[in-house]
């Protein structure tokens, strides 16, 4: 009986939330939502028209990654490995060694989770031109539950020599990142998420490897993050504080210059990530700050050594795992004291 | 040609022993079992390197590959005794830092997939992948077996050094492979079983494999520690550490007089 009661409670919560959303005009006011993974599939399709060396190695997730069109138009360049991510990673490396640029596409809970040691040896150690696309990352994959909420991918990929790590904030930045990495011979991991996300990236800005972008400038508090969880912050109004929001989509290489410049100005840092605390952006930034001559106040909101669970609305998960607006407010209160 | 391959086998076996002894140890057992297969790949003139591809999936067998590559002129033989030493490109497990090496390996089971990727991307060339029998306990090998059959990689050859032993004992005790030839046939491969120390058989199998429309598996029955009586069939010589001078001299004497 008890599960039914809690189910009911959740439905009530959802209702309240949707009312709250409509009252404020959505998560981000006046912001269009667009699918990050569709942007990936569409961009790759467009690039493949003029780049004949562009290949996809897939592990039975082409429809989820919007690669159906690519597979139909370029069947010889779409290599289907089935549910076998270890083989897929080494096949991608071998193909890359024959002069192709290979996009190894799956969910991050499978690739790079299942095939990490294969990525380490076959791709990184062998300098293979393979771009690993890991979709459905973070608590944002919602109803799929703990096994499909990849919260360790950034840690896994950041730790590998020769690997670059990028996480677009929206569909626009996805297009720019995919285009940029398609022209680079180095291995890269690109972290994508499942739900449609607000378009917040400035169309006029380029994506540059090792560069962060200010989404908003301010003087009271530096907010660092990556992926759509950070765009939620754009609308976040809390007292009269002026937040400086930095989109750290280039997670490796990081952009120490932009981060330190902002922290020097504000003296306060809040890192927000839909990932485990271990090995994520927060630890990278903490290490950077401790090695600098700055001594800012620091808070890190991330999933802390726990597994996720299913929810129809991932915002319920953010509330439950310490990433919700109440948690953000508490953290800011402490930082601003 | 078989005579010259045999005489090369004779001299490289001695060079291998020297290399392992001088450098303080290494994976000698499997190097001695796979040596003739590597000699056939590089010296039978069936393949052209660079051009065709060779992938050492069982990266610990690199001492044998190093002696073969050095004989083939990729680097001077003076380098051999630096095997697994600090600052030497001749790592304890094979790396692309070594001239002539196309794939860095060491973690078992990945090379056949990598070779499949090469075979798919470069269909006009042959891709020979050397795997070990113990390595077939890795699930990824069977993922690759399915993949190569699906994509009809007729230019792919999986050359298996089947010496029946692995690090902790006999393959049949640790995890039996069962009917390996039958398994590959069921997976859609062309399979040949040969004596892995018989050059006419190795060369014939490699030549036949070139004409296949299906991926090719050559199961080469070999002897762990081949040529050194006290090492043969003894899994403790998978990795040799600090070989005593008397055992070294005994091994050397046996190899010098080996026909």
C-alpha cells in the first residue's frame, strides 16, 4: 500500500510543479526547447554530406541518437555492432587507423561505462581518431532509472590520457562541438542528455577547445557547470545577488584563465553538476583553486555517492539528490554569509 | 623457402632467449610458441609490410615480435636487450612506439576487434591478427567473431597460437574453450587447424586464407616454451623471471643443438 501512497504524493508534486512552471513561463523564460541528441544526429548527417571519411559505429541505438537518416543515406559509413560496446570501441579504433573520423555512438551508461578499458587501450593509448558520443547522461534520463542515469562518465573520461571531454549546454552548442571535433584528429568524449533543453548558447560565439563562455556576467558569485542543468540557473533569481554564470562545456581541457578571472572578481564559487561528486567538474575546479593564490568560498552541488532512481520529471530527482532550487538557495546563503 | 624460415626460427629462438636472459625476464613461453607463426607472417612473402596489416592482440608475446621485426629490418637488433627497460620503446607489452608495430596492446581480447575495424576500412589489404588460446576466454573475442562474419571480412585472418596454457595453468583447467574450431565455424568463419611449428602447413594455411570470402581462423597447435625441454608444457615459464645462469646455459645449449 505504501508505494501507492508515495506514488500519489509524487503526482501531486508534479502537478504543483507544472503549475509553478506555467506561472513563471517555463524553466527558462521565453526560451525555446530543442533536443541535444537530435542536434547531434542532424549535425553529423550534414557534415557527412561533404566529409566522406566520416563514419558512425553504433551499438543498436541509432533511433535514440537520431542517426536513422545518416544510416539510410550513408549505409556503407554506418557500422552497426549490435549490443556489444567493447567490440564497437575497438572496431572504431581500427577503422580510424585507416583514415576515417569515427563517431562511436551509444548511451553513456554503456559507452564509456562498459568499455572503459577498451577506450583506454584501443582508442587513447593507440591515438585513434574516435569521438565517443554518450547520450542519456545524468539524472536527466529520468524514468529509465539508476542503471541508465550515468553519473560517472566525466570522471571516467577525464582520467584518461589523450582524451578530451566536452558537454554541450544546448542543441546549438552541440552543433558547434560536433563540427569542431569532426575536424580534429584527437579522441574526444561528448556528453549528451536525453530531454529537450533550452537554447541559451550565443549563436555568434564559436566553440573553442579549452575555452569556457560566460552565459551571464556578475560580481557576487561564480556559478560553474556544464550541460542543461546550468541553463536552469539563468532564470534563478535569489535576492539581489549578481551571479556570473560560466559554461564549462570544455571539461578537459578546462579553461583555468576564465574560471580564475571570474573567481578573482567574485571570491565565491558554486559548482553545479548532474554527476557524482567524485571525479567531476567540482573536483577539477577545487584542485585548480587550491593550486592558485585565490582562497574563495566554495560549494559543490552534485550527486554524492548514491545511485539514481526513476522519476517522470527529472526535477524531482534534482530535489531529491541535492541539486534542486532549495539546495541551491541553501548553498548560496552559506556562500554569501 | 621453408629451409630459410626454419633456419631463421633456429637463430631467433636463440636471440629470444638471449634477450629475455639479458633483460632480466619476460614472456618467453608464449614467445617461443608463437615465433614460427610470426616468422611465416613476415618472411613468407605472402604479405607486404607496410601495406598489409599485422595486429598482435596478445601483447605479451611481443618479445617474439621484436626479434622478427628486427630481423625484417625495422630496427637494429642492438635494441633487443633493452626490452622492458626504462626509456626503451620495447615495452613489456607491445606498443606503437616500436617501428613496424600498428597496434599497442596488453589487455587481452581487443586486438581482433581492432583488426576487424582495419579489415573493414581497408578491404584491399590483408589483416593478420595473432591471438592466444587463453585470450579466447575474453567475451570481446566473440563479439568480434560475430562482427567479422556479419561484415564478411574475407581479408581478416585470426591466427591463434594454441599452446594450451595460460598464466595460471592449462587452458583446459582454467576455462576450457571446448570445440574451438566448431565454434568459429558456427560463427560463420572459415577454419583450418594446423601444426604451428610446421612451416609448409603455416604458409599453406595463410595462402589459402587469402582466397576466402569469409573471415579466416587458423588454429595453430603450438608448444609452450618450444625448443627448451624443461620449459615445454610448463606454464611456470609463461613469464620468466631471473633465469639462473645454469638454466640459461642449458637452454642455450639445447637451442644451439635443436634441429
